[in-house]
C-alpha cells in the first residue's frame, strides 16, 4: 500500500499482482429469452388503454390529452344520443 496522506492509501504493485493472480468467478451471460424472460408480468398494466379510459369518470377523462381520449369521448357521445 502507498500512503497518499490524509488517511488515504492506494494499492501498490505487489497488491495489483496479487489481485491479478486471484481466481475470479466466470462471468454470467443470459443466453435464452433475454433478461425479461425471468421477470413476472408487470402488475400495473393489466388493461388496454380503451379499457382504462372506459373506467374513468367524465371529469377524470377531461384531464387526459385529447389525442388519447377522442375515441372514448366519441363512444360516450354515441351511447347517449
């Protein structure tokens, strides 16, 4: 170890050689199905957007962007008239 002052130390050449010669575990690679294959289904998205919008009140629907809610508003308008 090399003293850098203020209580800090750095590894010297002898320490680096020791680290290089130590056996390290083999790296693990995901080979089948990708990283998401092992994860459970995301619990927060179990409905489609039309199903979500259909469950909103008119006030809640009004706070959503028009581009997303136009079809739901049209469906509600047709149901009334």
